[in-house]
């Protein structure tokens, strides 16, 4: 009698508990995915802030009067009119970056 009742209750409640378990696992995986996406976006935002800060510091350094005659570094590079690749890259990147950050 007790064995039959146990079998009956187990047959009814086992599928219900199984479906409930699948529902909980699905929700847990969904929350984990959302959390991972949020962490990725936060890390991406932090990297972008670091890059923007570095660009601003570079622009400030190029604008600072660091030479003995008080000339800015960017002006010195432009006045040299050397056609070396390095100077061309510096001048072009400076002009591009100052357009981006609005200096």
C-alpha cells in the first residue's frame, strides 16, 4: 500500500520537479549571459576612456611649450618640414586627433 502510494506520488511530482529544474537552469543561464555582456561592455567602456585620456594627454604634450624658445613641439615638427615618415605620421595624427577631441 505505501509502496504504491510512493510510486504514484513519485510519478506525479518527478516530472513537475524536472520541469521546474529546467526553468530554473534556463533563467540562471540567461542571467549569466546578461552579466557577461554587461562585464564586456564595462571593460570596453573602460578601455575607451583610457584611450581617450591618452589621446588628450598626447595632445596636451604636443601643445605644451617644451622647447628652449617656448615653441610648441607640434610647431617645431611642422617647421622642420622634414619628409621623414615619422614626422609626417606625427603631424597627420596630431591634426586628426585634435579634430576628434575638438582642441
